[in-house]
């Protein structure tokens, strides 16, 4: 079930990128996928304007696919 003793972000040494807890993704993942489906054209245009952030966009799209597969 993925039950954790404490639902929240752990403090990790030397971590530069913050990440959300599994609880946060469970709460807001469905809303995020719905918004992305509604705003696909705008999101694609914004992704093309920032090619240096492509790795982060790809990670986000991969997360969206995983969330959709769970729904």
C-alpha cells in the first residue's frame, strides 16, 4: 500500500532539486493530468521556448504518464 510513518519531505544532504512526497502526487496528480490535457498546446509552446529545460520537461511528462497509468 505504500503507507509511510510520516508523510512529508525528507531532508536529504546535497540534494539540489526538491521533490514532492508520494502523498502530494496522489492528491494533486489527477488535477495535474487534467490540466495538462486541457492546456496541451500552450504547454508544448512553452517547452519549445526553453530548450535548456528539456530534461525537466521530459521528467514531468514521464511522471504524467505514470499517473495516468495508475488512474
